[in-house]
C-alpha cells in the first residue's frame, strides 16, 4: 500500500525471490510529481533509498509502461510518463516497479493523470475564429 505516514510514503512489497535470498533496505519516500497531464511525456522522480539493489527496472503507471526508466542514484528513480487511457484519467493509479530479478513493488494509488479539459482555452479560441 502506498500511503502517507507523516511525510514519508510507504510501499507494499510483493517479492518473488529464490528461497533464502533476502533484499532488505529498499524504502520509498516520495514520488514527484504525483499527478500529470493525460498526454504523458513528463519526468517523474521516485525518491527513497536502496534502489541500486533493484537492478534493471520496468515501471508501469496503471497498465502502461513508462519510458526512459533509470536509476539516477541509490536514492532516485527517474522515468517519463506514458500517455493515459481515457478511463484512467482522474483516478489514482498503482505504479508497478518490476525488476529483472522477478521482484515486484506496487506503489498503491501513487499517480493520477489529470483529466483533459473539455472545451479548454484552445478549443474556445478556435470556436471564436
């Protein structure tokens, strides 16, 4: 579960590791920003510590894969948001972090796509012309 505890955010971990293999010390503190435009293309940073132990990553916001995913340092994961499905706009989505070791980390309700403005200023200007 991804929830606020004071200023920290807690993630639920779903681990699929070989017996006897423990991965401790991974902590998720924040995600910035926690919302973005439906068209995607925005940089998001996940902060915490212990990220270098995660190895290669595939990150999904809801059902869609993020682009440009990378571990900037032990405390920062960087990604670019994909575009949102219309059905996902305005609702908190889970963020799935999948490692090449088969480990899954779910940040529950961690990101929300803002709804596209219906009408919007650009459409209003076009109607006037």
